[in-house]
């Protein structure tokens, strides 16, 4: 028989919680709080003093589910066989075992839950034992007449069931089959049940081992996956740092390139401007030289020029005579030309000086701008390096402070261990009588517990120190027969010392 018949599962509910999003929270139960239903199961919710039957239609937000204090899953199968057994005496030494089978059907699930029908077998056994005359049906028959006893009991149960049907709250029980077993048959049946129970236990243990192995395998796989994820995370962090460093290096290279390119462009512009000014100055100088050569060819005397022209046939004698007559006018014009030439030459010299000054000013301005940009880039790089070094110093100081704090805690722990060991050893020494008649002042010896220092502890590598300062030692002095102190060998008992591995000295 199913051990959970007719109540398959029962759950008690607490106060429902608010669930949902940040802006849409409402009172509801979790879907996992609703037990699952098989095709032949129903749910019965208790809401106050009422019981509500559900065929799987209510959801977690339903008012019945929210207000329920408990829920029970009821098995609604029809004609579920329930077997009960009892013993009746026989005419011999052994007893007959009566096995009756009842077919049960839940007619009212709410009544079953309300009245708490959890053990149907016990109720049917009580009903079977209430049948009058059942125990006397086999008292006059030997063990071998089990068939006759079965017919009697079957007829009696049929008649009794017709007169007084089995009454169970919310259940209908129908009498079906009666078996009468002899002690040998009962023993065989019990052995078969025991065998089935052992096989079931072995199967259950096998399933538990398989589940445990599967769970261990899943845990190992989860740990392996976690380690893989950590490795992937570390690699991704490393790649991200490398990408960031490459981006920073690339940006610094680009800035350096832009700085160099800007300086080169400025220097190239200054050189081009200088070249243009030099060409203009050379052209002005050529013009001046050409004018000077013309003046040399013409000479200071225009008559010589005219005479030369007459000899070359460039002018006639009349024209030459006219030019001679106009010599005075020519002298006046020459003086005027010399004045204009001097003014023009002075103007050209002023322009050349002005171009030189402008070229020098532009070169100085370009140099100052380049210097300022280089200084700004250098200051920015120094500021970034200072920030990195400052962050590293802060981190190192925090680590040193944590290390000092941990070391101080370990020192206090070690001192308390030494104090406990000293107290225990002193107590054992007193219990064993090592100080009887040999220690003049036990109170002073006990008060020496305060000599332990809390400034020593285990070394940073986790091992005990080679020696612990302020460790008390107990000196056992033997008394002679004459009442004086005798020194017979070294009788000092070291109760607080430690060896090199941290164990207490004896």
C-alpha cells in the first residue's frame, strides 16, 4: 500500500511576501510553494476555518492561495487496495493470520483533510477487530483447516459489512478479499516481504550512491568551470591591461609625433620664409649692382656718353650738339636722379632691415611656442607618473598596516596559548605533588603567571620562537635531614619552556 495514501503531501504556509519589480511589488507566493499535481491529485487549501478544493487552477497570486495557512495534496484514485492483518487463535498452539483487503475511494477531499485521515490502514484494522465473533471463527479448527476458517470469516465480514458499512470520514471502503494464512505461510510471506524490503533498501542505497556520485561529479565540474572562468577572467583582465597600455603608448607616440611634426613644420616654415627673404634681398642687391654698373658705363660725364654714342653712330652731330648744349640741364637732371637713387636705396635698405626683424621675431615666437608645448607635455607626463607612484605608495602602506595588525593578533594569540600551557602544567605539577614540601611559597609561584609577555609570538613564517622570554622556572630544593638545604644535582623543573618546534618542555 502507498504509505502516503490518501494524503500525498502537506505544507504549512507563513505570511506571504511582496514580490515583483521595484515599482510593481505585490503580495504573492512563490510558484515553488505550490505543490505539483498528478492527474489523479487535488489540492485542498485551508483558509481560516474553511477548506477550498483546487484542481490545479489557482495560481500564486490568487487570494485563496495568499490567505491559505496550509495546503494538502489528496489522492483521488478509486478502488485503492488497502491490506490489513490480524491474528485469531486456532484449536492448536499456532494462530491464524487473517489478511483482509479493502478497496478505498476518496469521496470528499475536504473532509479527509479536515478530519486528518492519515493512517487508513489503522482505521480499517480497528473496524475489522470490531466485527463480533471474528476471533472465535478459528478456535475450533486445526491449523490445516485454513480454507474453512477463511470461508467463515469471509461470510461473517460480508454480512457485517452489509449491515454496518465501513464509515470513514470522506472515504468509501469496500470489503473485497479475505485470506487466512497458517504460521508457515505467514513466515514465508514475512520472509518474502523482508527480502523485498532488503532489495528495496539496496536499490535505494544504490540510487543514493549514484546521486551522490552525480552530485560530486557536478560539484567537480562546477569547480572546474569556476576555475576556468577565473582563468578566463584573469586572461581578459591581462588582455584589457595590455590593450590599455598599447592605447596609452600609441597615444603617447602620436602626441610625440604631433609635437615633432609641429616643430618640423614650424622650422620648415621659418626656413622657407628665410629663403624667400634671402632671395628678395639678393634681387634687391642685383638691382643695385646693375644700376651701379650702368652708372660706371655711362660715366660721370654725359658728354663722354654722347661722344661714345656719336662714334658708334647712335646719334648725329646735330643731336650731339643739342646734347652738349643741354649739358647743364643734364647735370641738373643727374643731380635729381642721384637724389632719387639715394632715396630709393635707403628705402630698400629699410625694407631689408624690417624683413630681418620680422624673420627674427617669427623664429623666436615659433621657438617659444615649441618650448611651451614640450614643457606642457613633460609636466603632464610627470603628473601622471606621480599619480601612479602615489597610488602604489598608498597601496603599499595599507598592506604594511594590515601585516602589522595581523602580526599583533598572532602575537596575542601565541601569548594566550603560552599562558594556558603554563597554567595547565602548573596545575598538573600541583596535582602530582611535585611541589609538596619543596616549594616554600606556592602563591608566589602561581602569581608568576603574570611574567608572560604579550610581545612575543610565533615567527612570521608560522613556527614557534626558539625561546620565550619571562618564562617561569620552578626550582625544587630538597631538604636535608638536618633541616638545611641540600643541592643534590640539578632538580629544576622547567614548566614553561618551549623547544624549537613550539611544543611544551617537560
